[in-house]
């Protein structure tokens, strides 16, 4: 398990990959961890904690989480 208190690009990538896996994102390839930076670390960590705390998600929850993730991508 990564030490998520440390704000690093490696931890950003770990959290993004975990989110993609848990949400079973069909568009996971389009949402590459390298598209996210440490400057959004706290927001990404918040999303990660929501995703990590649940086993199942409704379609609307997945859509909302993916939408939030999309807003955090580097342009």
C-alpha cells in the first residue's frame, strides 16, 4: 500500500489506476494516470477515498465520479 500522505506523481498514478479498476471504466485507456498532476492531489485523494470505501456503484455514481475525474485532468 502506498503512503498516500506523500504528495507524489507516483501516488497520483496509483490512485487513478485504483479508481479506474474499481469503477471498471470502459474508457480507462483514455483516462491515463499521466494526465493528472500533483497539483490536484487532494481532490484526487478525495475521489480515491470515496471509491475505495465502496464495493458497488450505481450507474449514476460511476458517471458522476468519472465526470469529476475528467474535470481534474490536465488540459
